[in-house]
C-alpha cells in the first residue's frame, strides 16, 4: 500500500533506524510496540534520520521500561539553547501488563529485551522491541549459510529469466 508520496503504510512503515545485529545475534521470541518519550530536538533529528540502535538494550526498573544506549545525533540547526545529550536514557511507553511480562521474561537465564527498529506511525515515533534468547555460534553460521543460499538462488533465477 503506497500513498502519493511513496511511503509505506501499515505496521513498521517509514523506518527510521534498524537494529540488524539483533536479528543475527538472537532468536526472537515475542515482539512489542512501544511509544517513545522524546524531546523536541530528538524528533527533528529523527525526521532527518539521525538515529542508531546498535548496542542498545531495554532495562525494566521500578515498573518502567527504559531504552539505553541509543544514539540520536543532534542537528546543528536545532537545540542551540538546550544542551543535547545524544545517548540519554529514554522512557518507553508500554502497558503495565506488557512491562510485567517483559520483566518476568528477562529474569530468566539467557533472555533479554532488545529494540529491533524505530519507525513512524502517523506522527508518532514507535519502537519495536523483542524478547529474545541468544543464538549459539552454530545457529549464527546456519543463518549466514541460509542467507547466502537465498541470495545465490535469487541470482540464478534472475540469470535464467
């Protein structure tokens, strides 16, 4: 589904930042959609696409979920009157039941919660986060082998057509 400007609609359309490393490093068990509490300069930077999610994780503390380690680069034209901290801890907006579920699952050994992507949903910034378990080395090799085979298969199909 595309509108006049060519942007995709639906869940996860208009992606701002992806955490590609998370899909390689972890098995994804369950995903959640969370709102993000941001200041004005951060929203302007996100509109310019200046965000990174590498080495980012979710911390649940005192019944609240927090996004740690994300980097939003401030624009030169904005935030002249405000001190901008690009790596500040940002609050995630989730329902209490979701926070309780994430907290209980992250207490289990081998489980953690990581953000997968930041995206626009209408005029709001959303964060897709996932409960994950770590992959073993042989799982990572299998994922890489499957990805290479899919790429090679697509190349063969293109050449034959």
